[in-house]
C-alpha cells in the first residue's frame, strides 16, 4: 500500500487520505499538519488549503505517520532523498584553475614518499593521483561551509492537492495509463503492472498493445477472456507473464506455463490466427519458435489455426506479410497496386504518405486514398503525420531518428521536396479529421505557459519525474544562476559518470565546454570530478546566464567508466535556478525545476538544451536523447559534432504543440458546457467536475 500511495503522490501530486479517523479535538492534528506543511516547504512543496484542512481534522499520530510517507515521496521526486556532496568544498566559490588544480595534486603526491614511488613512472596517470576523484571532506563539512538558503518568491513551490481514498486515486491513475493513446515509458509500464494487480476495473479501450499485454496478464491469472485481436498480442502477453519485455524489443526467456494457461493462450491465438494475420508471424520468428516449445500446440488438436502460427514461424507454411507485398509492388514500380494494398491498413498508408507522394503516382490519387484512410487511423497517427508534414514545408538542416530507448542519430535530408498544393491538401485532410474527433470542451481555459509544450505523441523516452515535459517542449528559464546536477550510486563495480556542458554559438559552431578537463570559464564553474560512487556521488555545473557569451548550452552526462545508466543502483539528472543573491548548499531542493532518472543503453545522455531567445531571455527545450558513445572513456570533447547536429535537428524542428489542439478546441468551445482546463498545474477555484489536463495527464488529450 505504501508503494501505491507514493506512486499516486509522485504522479498526480495528490495525497490519498480517504476515511481516516478524525481527531480528538485536542488540536494536535492541526499542529502536526502545520509542522508537515513547514517541512514540505523546505523541499519546495506545500499543502493546498483543502489538504491542510483535512489533515488538521485527523488524529495527530495519523498526520505524523502520513507526513513521513508524504515527505519521503516528494523528497525522492525532487532528488533530496540522498546527500549531495561536492568535490570542491566551497563550490561554486574558489573553484581552481584546471592546470593549477592538477599541479597541486601532483605536488602533494611528490611530497608524499609513498605516493611518490607510484608517481615516478614512465607513464603518469593523473587520474590515479592520491586525492583525485574521491571526496576529501564529509557532508557535514560541506554544510558547515555554506550559509543557509535565502528563500525568495521565485523559488519553486509545488502544491499537493487533497485526494480521495487510495483505492479511488489508484483506480484513476490506472485507467489513465491503461487507456493511454500513446506508448508509455518503461517506468509507466511498471506502474501500470503494479496498478493492474490492485484495481478491478478496466478502461473501455486499451489501444496501445503493450498496455493491453499488462491488462491481459491479470485477466489470464484470473481465468477471464483475453483482450486480443492480433497474433502478436498473444506473444506480448506470453512475454509479460514470463517477466520479459512486452514491447518485444528485447528477447524473453519464456517460463513453463500451467496447462490452464497454455489452453487459454492457444485458444486466444486460435481465435485471431486467420490466414491474413499469419503475415505478422515472421517479424518475430525466433520468439514464436521458443514460445511453441513452452505451449506444446501439438497437444491441442482443437486449435488448428494456433498450430498454423508455429508452422509459419518454422517456415513450413508460407505467409507473406502486407509490408512485404507492398515493398514488392513498390520495387517493381507498381505504385497503384501498393496503394490498393495499403488501403487495407489505414495507419500504414498514412505512415507511408510522404513516400507515396514522391513515387510518381498521381498526387490526387494518393491524397484520395489518404482521405479515405484518415477515418480509420488512430489519432496518434494523424497527429504524428501532421507534425511530419508541417516540417516538410521548408528544408531542414538534418533528419533525426530516435528509437524507443531514446538512442538517437542524425542524417542529412536527401528527400525531394513535396508540392505545396499536395502538402496544403494533406494538412487540411488531417486538420479536419483531428478536429472531428476532439470532444466539445465546454468552457475552455488554457494557461498561456502550456501552449509551447509539445504533444506527447510517444512517452517511450520520457522518464517520469519532476517538471518533465515531452521532447520538443519549450519553457522559459527564470533566475540568474543555472545549475545542473547529476547523482549516481554504483551497484556492483566502480562507476564514473562525468557531468559536462557543451557551449555553441548561434550557428552551432565555435564549441567550448566545461567538464573535468576544463573547470572554469568566464561564466561557468564545475564542482569537481568524482570517479567512484559506492555511497553515491554528485557533480554540479554552475552557469551565470547574464554573462554567458554563447547562446546554446547543452548539458550532458558521459559514462567514462563502469555501469550503464540502467545498471547503476541509482542515477538521475536535473537542474536548479537561483537568483544571484541566494546563498545555500550546492543542492537546494526548493530551487530544483526539473529532475528525472537516467536510463537507456546509450553511454551519453542529452536531457535538454538551453537557448537564449530573441529577447535576451533564456529558454529550455527538452531533448530526451541518448548517444551510443564508446564503451568507455566518453568525453564531451569527443562527441561535440554528433551532439551539436542532433541538438540542432531537434531545436529547428517544428513540433506539434498544445497550441495546435487548443486552437481546434476553441473552435468547438461552448461556454455553457462543463469547464476544460489545460495548463502546467491546476489552479484553485476551478468549478466542480472540471476536466483538467496538466503535463502528467496531457496524453489524455490525444484523440482516439
């Protein structure tokens, strides 16, 4: 229950209380509630008026117990659950010049007879000098060296709202995740699995296949009918039941299934394995072979079509896929035939629209087919195509490709341009269909700050956390000082992460950097390099924005040695903003604007980029990218070309934003109806029953 409670608090910023026993009237509950609010304020959170009133009416010991759990949840959310020490005790003051620092370490080593014996070798490894890469002071020493934070009105204060019972709050979160129209991040899938075992209800629709597999795990365990309509749905379910990857990106070692489970899986497979569906089997041929060894389909003669699936996987039954037939037609120049085939799969036709418009077939014929397919494709496909086509209106510097893990690469755009008339008609078709699917918003209220948030067309690479927005989102940066931070704790082997910042001019050239090889420049300071983290380690970079001479600042985390991001016991990144007058420790939770875990198979993380706007103010644009990098020894100097090309491709891309849907919704708005609010956070005083969309629930805006 504690895990569910923490999940609800972190994801919804709502505190589930339900029917907790009332207080005795002694006033202890009110005192404890105000003490809790004061403790929350120290980490940048506060209770709403309704939550504070509800807590004040509870028994004091109930408030204390609940407060401990609330504080633990929000401190983890903001990154304050660990001790953030810095290598340089006085950071950001008294950071030495890089060469002076190394010379000082070498001098100390030579004055130490034991260390000098190791230093006097033909090849000097500076990283092995005594005192380098390890804390030379305690966390208590750090606290003593820094004054208290000076609170200012610009500090972040996140409001925690009063929730209902834990059951109702968990159910609401479960329905939101399970019914999402966009694929979820791995962390959201794990949350969905936890909630699915707790909640009895199910959404009316489970459109995303991975989500459906997790819902089906519960249905299989309870002996209920399975929600499948393709053969791959059954394969995903078998992977999920075996503790494997329901996205099918990684191979799964299937467990042994009980007889009842085998019968249920084969029965579901038999119901959907029509000859037309068998073309999907070769895509995951090896997984089907391994699954057949566990399901023993030959023991169930009543399921002949299920047996055909495994025969197809073994190659004894031919089953050409739709994609294969389309590719064959296109390769032979039979474009009209390819379009005719694609009309059977509206989503596939729209995904290929750009290519089809460049094949030489009549533009009007292709667009007529697209218009017919629009009503049969998902809302996410329509929005994704809309974003793609609006970026074809003008040439771009390069194309960026991102996989499900956030691994990215860029390439020059060699495609021929599309005709303006064809683009205009295609965009009109999409706008009309998207607008038709949007609900009547009633009285629509939109916070202007949310208009430049990108629509979450996929949540795969976006790790949940504090202040997180979808890739391509833009928001203002308030404050005079910008501070990045990374914290990691190794699990099994010595691990060295390096926080760095690449700085570029307006043409993405003239690179400079701040890292362990260059501690300072005229406007930036590095907190010092740590090369191991058995108890955890933190690194910081401080930027004085007004003095910054380059308008593009790209923070990155390089894995120099040791465990990958998803192998470490803990790894997260974030940034803070402060005014110049504020003192405080290197890490102050109430100044944290964004924090999220690092993960993925890449060895270099590019979470976001900071840009100076035309008015001189600073903006942040979310990237959520990972570079492959080298197996070890990654440095900012070694990836500046690939990083700058990727970042430029994202910065110059015209993402589909909330502004687009807001404009379509305004055209359907009827002031007499219920209220719909879209914003970065829900304000107080909204009418009862108002529909509220914030970054955590923005995926619910995507039409079916």
